[in-house]
C-alpha cells in the first residue's frame, strides 16, 4: 500500500515552504528553483516531488523543460484550516480577556 502524503506534512518543511513562496510569484523549472537554494539539485527535486504528490504544485512540460506552478486551490485548503484555528484561538483569548476583566473588577 502506497502512503499518500498530506499537504500539512508538505508545508511542515521550511524548504518546501520556500519553494511554494517562489512559485507563488512565477512559474519555474526545477533548475531555476534549485538555483535559489544551497541544497543539491536532487534534494530540491525530492522536495518538488513531495509538493507535486500533495498536489500543491503542478507540472507542465514545454519542449524539453518541465515548468512548475503553484495550485492555488490547494493553498486555499490550508488557508481555510488556518483561519478555523485562528478563530478558535481568538475566541479563547477573548474569553480570557473577559475573565481577567471580571476578576480585576471583583478585586477592587
């Protein structure tokens, strides 16, 4: 059975996040991506493969080159999840503020 990686595992790595940031502004070849890192090309290729497996990027062959671009709809999935978490934390902080204000008034 082949284990499928998920998008959260993919973005856990800082190099992969950097690759996504590069691709957010333009379509690039693997070589062009690799030129932005001190890591070896095979290492960057592995990161690109993981991002591709998780469908965070897609590849398009043009002649002899393969160009990679970000898949914004998958990035939106991450954004939705982060916003849900943000909402929960904002509620918790709001409740904490209310509680602290309450005990401060009681102490006066």
